[in-house]
């Protein structure tokens, strides 16, 4: 587990935004994985996810508060959370300012249609090169289309680990672009789901807000977050 923490981006969100701006401006390539406890738990059990996280070309950012707390327990100086939804908003802002292009993949048809509408309305300088819902059967074919169109930003909302695995499978064939798996961010961008109120965000309690809104998440939360913290405590105790 310790090897995954070594891959975390430890600087501030503002520093990361500057990195995004420069990467897009210079037409370079970046694959971002937003890591929460579930991500690292998967990586400890699945070889493919382990390979993705440990790849030196993968940018791993601390999305979940559980990751930040665990990093501090293991003495990794992670500054703060850098969430997928915040990165998504920033990429749209940067894309609009720099007049860049985007491709969107994921979510239900009605959701992604609303995302496209939102981008056209609020970020008129962003050129939408294409989009597809997440239920299309041949997703590799979609990636082939993305390769031909060479967008500057690619947002993939298929949920972990499908989005990360799909991007990683094809990322080597691209010369430029910011690629990121954004999970349920399209729901928030489209307005079909509300993000936790600012107070919950400030107190790092977005996870609690989601549990209140979606109690069915409790089992998943226990299996990833709670077990994860116990595992970190056990690791720290053994390696004192």
C-alpha cells in the first residue's frame, strides 16, 4: 500500500491548476487518476489497477479525504484534496480561456446531453469535438474516434475502474491531451445531481452528505473507506 502513496501529488490545488494550464497550453499529454480509498484498495488487489497507479506517467491526485488522512498518518505531506469535479470545472474554464477542444464520454444519454448544453452555454469558446453516453457497447471504437479528432481535453465518466482502464489502454496512442476519469461529475455538471453544500465541502464531509442522500452507498463506503483506514493503521503499527 505504501508504494501507492509515493505516487500522490502532494502540492496544493492552485499549483495543480497551474500545471494543467501549462500542459494544455503546450499541447502536452497527461493522464489523471483521482484517487480515493477505493482506488488504492482496488490497486492492492488488481494487477491492472496497480500498474496504472504505479506508472510514472500517471498523475495521481488525492481525491478522497480518506486518502489525505491516511497520507498524513504515513507521513506523506499531502497538502489537500484535489477532486475530480473541481478538476472538471477548471478544465472547462481553461479550455474556454485558451479556446481548446473537448471530447466527452460517459453517463446516461440525457445527462451527457445536458452537459453538452451546459458547456455550449457557459463555455462558448470550448470546441466540442464529440460525445457519447457510457452505455455504448464498443467503447474502444469511441477511443478510435477520439484519436482521430485529437481533443485537448477528454473527460471519461464510466466509474472506477472502467474509466481508468479504458484510458490507460489507449493513452499511449495519443500525442497530446488531458485525460481524466471523472466518475459521477457529469451528473453534477449537468445539474441532475447537486454537489454537497459548501459547508460540507469545507469540512471534508462530502462523503457524509452522499451517504445521507444515498444510503445504499453505506456498504460500499465501509468496504473501501473503513477497511482502508484499518489497513493503514495496521501497516503503520507493523512498520514503526
